[in-house]
């Protein structure tokens, strides 16, 4: 555990030294380059904070008897971190002030109007940021709406295909039903014809039998 804490200390010291060096270079950058440079320095500062948190966790795992000396070092590390935060803020502010001062000189703004102009610039910057955020939110809403609309269109297309297939099956079913009805009618007619033929045959046979009986009876009487 002690070796792990020592490793964190070494990483923190190396990182804070690099941050200190880079903070001094912030005023040399301008525009988008400055914004990118400051962002990279702030990311390094976040890494330093994570190292502090890891060291703090390691200290909490140590026996109480061993925490005293290390806690003193932790306080100095935290102070160093806070100082770096302040230096970055001052460097950013100094850069902004320098840019504003150059702009004021180019525009010929008097010192008495500087505060008003600065206030207006800050107000305009804030409005621009608000508009940008609203545009981002609007873009996200529009994108989400487009996605939902596309899903609805896809579902409608699938439903239309299902309805078309169902109609086709119903038409095929109606055709098959008509064909079956015609076959059944034909079979019914044939059955009726067969029954009529059988009735005719039976009636003929009955008549023949009656005639035969009649002639038999007549012959016997003679």
C-alpha cells in the first residue's frame, strides 16, 4: 500500500510540475488555439485531482499511527493543487483582459467607458452562450423528432404491407370459396339426379311386379 501511495505521489509531482510550466504559456495562445490549450491544461488538472483522491483513499486504509506524517504531505499537495487552480483562472482572466484592452485601444474607447463596454461584452457573451445552448437543445429535439417520425413511417409501411397481404389472402379465399360452392352445387345436382333415377327404376319394377301378379292371378282363375 505504501508503494502504491508513493507511486501516486511521484505521478502527482510530475504532473503538477508540467501543469505549472504550461500555465505560464496560456497568455501566448489566442482564439481557438488558446481555448484548446486551456482545455488540455484543465484536463491535466482533473488528472491531478484524481491522483489526490486516490492518495486520500490510500491514506484512509493506513493505521492511525502512520497517518500523521502522510496527512501533512496531503495538505501540502492539496494546497499546491488549489494554487494551480487559481493560476489557471488568473491566466485565463489576464488573457481576456488583454484581449479586451487591445480591442478597446483599436476602437478608441476611453477609460471612462471601459467598464460599460466590458459589461456589455460580458452580457453579449452570456447571451451568445445561451443562444448556443438553445440551438443545441433545439437540434437534439429535432434529431429525436426525426428519428421518431422515421420509426412511425417504418411501422406504417409494415402495417400497409400486412394489410395488403391480408387482402390478397381474402381474395384468394373468396375465389376458393366460390370454386368449392360450384363443386358442391354440381355434386348436389348429381345426387338428386341419381335419386330420381333410382325412384324411376323402383317405380318401374313395382309396376312390372304388379302386372306380373295380375297375370298370374288371372291365369289361375282360368
